[in-house]
C-alpha cells in the first residue's frame, strides 16, 4: 500500500457538494475496501452507498435535477449462490476502482449517470458470464476472463 495516494473518488468533487457529503477516502491501491466503506453520502452525512451493501445510491452526487437509478446488486440474478455472489463482488470492485482510480471527463470527474452506464454494461456482462455455466466446456466465467480472453469477449453479445 502506498500511503501517498489519497483519493475521495472522482464522483465527489470538493467545493461542488457540502463537506458532510464527502465519501470515505482511500489510500489503498490493491484489494477491496472494507464492507463498511462509504462511497456516497447525502448532504446530511448519511451513507447512501456502502461497499458491502446490496444497493448503492449515488443520487446525492448527480449533477442534474433528474434522478438516476440506484445500483441494485441483489436483483441481477434470479437465484443466489456462491458463483453469482463472486460475480457481483467482482463487479463491485470494478466500480470501486472506476470511482477511485480511473477518473474521467475533461476535468477528471466522473458523473453519477456515467457510473450508472458502466453498471448497466457490467450487469449484462456478469449475467453473460453466469450463463456460460450451461456450456460444459466453458463453465462460469469471471469478468477478468471475459475482458482478457478475445474468444470470450467475441462471444459476448449485448443487445441494443
């Protein structure tokens, strides 16, 4: 871990939101945050997105008057099991990395609606990964396999 890295995430831009709404800062470069790590707070300081929770709400950080959908991890699959949970954890970690380390936009910020668009793609991707269980020669894929093996990525179909 490099203590020189301190990030509040690219969703929260200081000066644009009340100080009470600041999320937790991270200084870790590797590994998942603690389950109680706060990704978003409302103007009163109440957590609306906590890493270990099944629902993340980034509406306090939205830049427009329009509300955005909450990220619902518990509705991705019809059934719950170890394989499904592992895929959800992988997607959560990717979203965390996007928020805290990827940046975005011209000024380095990331809008809550853009994060939601990333979630839409990841949701479809983890469903695709789980559906590969039906193929006995493949089995359940993980996002790392999907995004790094050209054959799997080529088979990924996202309806428009």
